[in-house]
């Protein structure tokens, strides 16, 4: 009942002309970002952040969230038409989507991915609506030790689920914790690692860091890279899937939606891993698994539904616990803290307009995307024809303006530039930026909760082992760190022997 | 593991030792009342241990070839253009700096014709000025030309 009252209150916020405009700009930019290879949602959110922060928190969150789930819709277009995923979560869609397009079935492929995304997005929002308040009321029982352990668990899970070496991901998390210490100490107000540089006194801002690590570095990686964009010349027709298409896709969409939402709630799982799992699941359930990769509509419907449900599921731990599930949620969490709002169990009680406004806007945004997506496909095809050599100077200029306009200070531009170069080097040395960003955002909170816990316990670390929840979270963290070690057993044996 | 991991590990090991030392100078405090250096000290200690593990693993695992470094000249030019933008922005003002920045990237890095580069740079910088300064009120610097 509380959820129904909340969602009605949310619609009162989401249906104002201002919120509708922000939601529209968000989902439209998201679709564009999804369509364009070479710029992902994390880069685009960080790029838009400085401009959006001028608006009120509810409007800016509505727009940035719209950008995130909008990118999931847009990503399928390039996967199907060009065989290049617009963003990482649409890699799987290339397998069967492009094959369908080659067989002259681009229309149904695009259509089912739009409808699948819509259904999954809506299922995800219903889940968010009921699960987040439940989790938030449970989290009200948390004290400093539980929060500390939960944050440790979140970070270790992110490193465990990282694409490359977990050891290197843990190193990046530790680096993020160190970078999070820069600025005035919260207790003693003593400057730490500031070296009399004024711009460092308030700490390293999350926005220039993520703009550098995700936006600039992505552009640098793509400078001069030849992007083979052979767009299908066949006319796209019949966007509405046939009855048989619906029959084949109904269950994959349902499975993708549920799987995506629950995987999205887990810290660390972005949409990429989830879409691969969904594809594998569909292959397993199919009567013709050997035909996957040759243009099966189930291979498009399941993963496309899944990536949208993950995007919505990711909001649950961020809004109810204040724990970002991935780098994009870390950026959104950073945006909320800039407004002085602390995401967590009290968010729903203290700022119901923001929480319920966001949830309601997701319903509205999903409808907008369904209406927008199909008629605008010819426009996105034209956008794809813009050469990257012309596009990236504009992207860079937006980043430079964005970082300057944060505080009208060149210092932020320099920080963004430094992190852009660092991000580029990190990708070349196969070091992941996501654990660094997550640790940078969580670091100050982690330190604060650790200090509080130690003061409460009189300096004893046993406080983390006396409380059942805290010890559970720490055990999960320990497993996340130790599991890969078992895979390294042969290597350790060789070192020892 | 890639070839460069040994050097990456060494870099982070030295970095962590430096942060440990700086944190110790800040004051570690006690477990009961942690000082400002407490958290960065243990974070850098963790980084140091992980970096050392990375170095050790590279001596005993099969190392793969890392990423290719093709097109480094252009990447360097783009980096320099951005740094130039940051350094010139306050003095030269937004419009002129943005014009020079886009012109440089299109003409020098992308090797487009000069007429196209100048025309596109003019249009992009004016459009950005209109969007950010006039519409979004971003207060971009006017520089010497605006005074």
C-alpha cells in the first residue's frame, strides 16, 4: 500500500512539464550514446553531469537515469545494423541480431529488442518499487560496523566480477581508497596530500575523475582507430514482430527480465556479464541450440531484455543502501552527494520526491523510449554515418567545457586531463577503472564508518566479528577474494616448489 | 598476466611506500582514536602488498603480449591539444581557444582540408558558446579578446 501511495506521489513529480522535459532529453541522449560506438553511458553521464547539476536533484537524477537505461535501448541498433555494439552490454546482440539483419529481418530484430527492452524495463521498475523500500527499512538496523562491512563486500565483489585479473582490480580499489583520502581530514581538518594546491583541498572531485577515466580515455583509445561501419543497405521494414516472433520471444523476454533484475541488484554485476548469462540460458532452453548465432530471435530478445532489467536493478542497492553496484551508479551517487543528499536507507523517508519521482519517471521514460526508438531508427542510421574523426573533437570540447564549468576553475580541467591520460594508460596496461571509481566514492564513507566503529569498540576490531550481519558481509568478501586463489593453486604450488 | 605487469607492480609498490611514509608523517593515531594518516596508511599498505604479489606472479606465470601502442603520435597530439586548451582558456577566452582547439584537431591530427577545418571549428565553437554560455549560463571565460 505504501508503494502504491509512493508511486502516485512519484507520478505527481514525474509528470510535471519540467520532469518530462528532463526525462525526454535523458532518454534521447541515452539512445544516441547507445547508438554511437566509442562513447559509453558512463562517459556520457560524466560528460553531462556538470550541466545537469544546475537543475534540482530530482530533475537531474531523472535525466541521468534516463540516459543510462536509454543507452541500453540504443545499443541494440548498431549491433543489429552494423555488427558493432554501441555499448558493451549489446555485444551479445550482434551474434544473432546482425545475422537476422543480413537475412532481411532487421525490422523484427530491432522491433523485438525495443519491445523486449520496454517489457524488461517495466518489470525492473516494478521490482525496484517494491524491493528498494523493503531493503531500506531493513538497512535502518545497520550501524557503522555493518556499513563498513557492506562497503568492503561491495568493493570486493566488484573486483571479483571484474573482466580481467582480480589482483589488478584489487590494486585499483586500493588506489581509489588512497585518492579518496586527498583533501581535509573529516575529523581533524588537517590537509592530507594537498601539497598547498587549492583545488585539492576539497578532495578530488568525482566528476573530473570519471570524465577523464571514462570519457577522455575512451576517445584517446579510439583516435585513429579505423571503425568499420558498413551499414546494411537493405531497407528496414516490418518493425512490428510477427505472431511467431512473439511466440518465440515471450519466454526469453520473461527470463531475461527476471534474471537481469536480480543480477542487477547484486553489487558488481554490470549488464555485460548478465547478457552473456542470458544468452547462455536461452541457448540451453532452446530446442535448436545449434542454430544460435545464425539469426535466432531468442538470442536477441533475451539479452536485450536482460540488459535493461540490469540497468533498473542496479538502482536498488544504490538508492536503498547507498552502495553503488557499478561505476555508473558510483557516478550517480557522487552526483547526489554533491547536492548534499546521502543515498541510503533514509533517502526514501527524507526525500520521497526524489526516490518516487525517479521510479515513476522510469515508467514514463520506458514508454518514451518505446515510442521514440522505432520511428527514429532511420535518424540513428544517419548519425552512424558521421565520421569519428569529426565526432571526437566535439566530444572532447564538451568534456573540457563540462569540467571547467563545474567550479569555473581550470584546475578541474587539469585533473580531468590527468585522469584521461591515466585512464588511457590503465586500459593499455589492462587495469580496470571501475573499482577505482567505486573506491574513490566509497572511500570517505568507509573511513568514516571504520573510525566510528573503532571509537565505539574502544579500538577493538572484534566489533566486526561480534555482529552477525557485519561478519556475514565480511565472510562474503573473504570468499570473493579467496575463490580466485583456488584457481591459482597450480601457480602457487609452482612458486612454493 | 602481461609483460608490462612487472613494471606496473613496481610502480605501484614504490608509490605505496611513498604514501605509507607520508601517512605516517600525518600521524597514525591509535586504534581507539585513529589519526588522519591511519586510513591512507593501511590503504597504501594493502596496495603495496598487492603490487608485490603482482610482481611475484609475473616471475612464475606465462606472460602474454600486452596491448598494441599504434597511433601514439596522434594520441600525443590530442593530449597536447587538451593541455593547451586548459592552459590558454583563462587568458585567450573560450571562443578563441575552442576555435584553435577544433581547428588543430581537424587540420593537424585528422588531416582535413584547411577550409573545412576552419569552417567546422568556427561553427562548433560558436554553437558551443551559444549552448553553454547563452543558454546554460556556464560563465565561460571571455579572455583578452572580451575585455
